[in-house]
C-alpha cells in the first residue's frame, strides 16, 4: 500500500491565475515562467493549463525541447541562454529563443555557422548584479547583435531586484530609469516585470511580462496574501495521521526531544517528512490542518514523518486527513513560519510523492 501523502495539482487554478496576470497587465504579452519543472508542479501539466500564454520561459534546454515535442508553438525563452556553440544547433532545430547576457555568448554567435534566424533577449544589468551586460557595455553588445545576420528579432530585458518590497520603491525606480535611459529611442520590444512588478508597478509592463510565482497561487509580497491578490493555490500537499500518541507532562517528541510536553496531551504522527519535501527547518509551531482544523507541528521534522498537536482537534483518529499546505492553508504562511519562501517549498517536493491532477 502506498503512503498516504500526495500532491494535488489543480490546473483550473493555474488557468485562473493566468487570467489574473492578464487583469493586471492587459496590454502586455505573457511569458509564463515554467522553470524548475514548473516550480515543482509538472512541466507538461502546467503547460497544458497555461496553453493560452503568449510564450514560455525556462532554464533547462531539455525541458524546452520536451515542450516543443509536445506540440507547443509559442516562443520559448531560455533565461540563461546557451552555454556552448553545440547547443546552438538545438536552438535552431527547435526554434528556441535565448537570453544574451555576456560577451562570450556574442563571440559564440559570431563564430557559429549553425545559428540562423535566432530570436534573442538582450539582458541589461540595472542593479540585480546577477546576469546582464553592464549599462556601459550594452550599446556595444546590441550593435554586435544588430549587425549579425544570424540574429532575427531582438528584445531588451532586465530583472528587478526589489519589486516585492514596498520600502524599496526607490530601488525599482532607479533600475527602471537606468533601463529607460539605455534603451531610449530603440524600437526593440521590452521585458522587465516579474510577478511582483506586474501587480505593483504597471509602468514596468512594457511588451512582455514574465509571471512566475503568482501563476502557482503564491504571493510575491510579505504583506499581502495570495487570496487578497485574487490568486488560487495550485498545489495542495495532503497526508493522513498514521499514529496517535498520548503524552504526559515531561514527555519529549522526536529526535533530540526538541518539543517537551508541559501537560498531558494527544499528538498525531503524519506521513510526510523532509525526504518528501517538507522543510527540515520547520520547528514547533508551523501550521497544518487536521480534519480541516488548524493546529501546528511539534518538534523536529523527521525524514518520513512529522508530529502535530491534536489537543483541540475534534474526532482526530488514525487516517484523519492532514493538509500540509495548499487549499485552506497558504504555502506562503507555512514557508514564512518555517523561515523560508514559498518558492523553495513548491520546488522541493520529492519525486516519491504521488501527484494527482485535476481540472482542464
């Protein structure tokens, strides 16, 4: 018999969240970000629900090829571009687009005889300081691409570092001003906005927006919930109680006895631990739902199990349903209590956890 933990992926929620993107950015094309196996939701399942997106963005070349072979014809953008001239053969074969962010890529393009009619997004580093040409390097890089007969359409892009933090509006303004200054008068399409910028800074929408986390029903903001933003959770992780223990005052729970009971109490053991993708660093107090009622974890999370407080849970018994995050319990709240972010939880679900798909 399989373990009771499983992941439910609601494709109708993905469709809904795409409609929320279009509500916020009605005049921009949508490049749906489906990197990291669609943030742990399943590449092809997510693509099916997002089939009406104008394009897809990801990091993994093999995933992009998989998407093409599955029959998707939208632009597919590789956010880190290519890493060798041999990859350019595949970019041509599968009609993939590349982010160009350093001079070595320009040299590879100039030297390649395999590349032909490649669409590129030139990335300008306006302050994120990860990928991208420095503002003073950008004109030369753009000229190199504009004069390369192998290049088809050129778009311009940057990435905003602090769009999710309302106290950092000046930082966003500075990045936007840098981008506008360097691209003034140019006729190329533009792309700046991630999920947070889509909702917070309409002036960044430009021609392409690149929603990520909001598509999966999580909030990019620490002070606004996904529900307040009109988003629906796509992933629900659920399990069941597989044991119940009765503690006396002084009894300890789990490895190192991190939790110690101060009074007699009932606890439940849930099938689900860090080998399943639940955060190891989630200590006592991380919220869970048992029988649809709110409670919290106790002690350290084990590899395959975690403990929860049943003190005030009505009718809790073996087999009672448990929600670790998703419908009824926002992943953002679980992540915040566990000292991490929703992105990590969604992307960390282990392959051994059965996935079930509903909707569309």
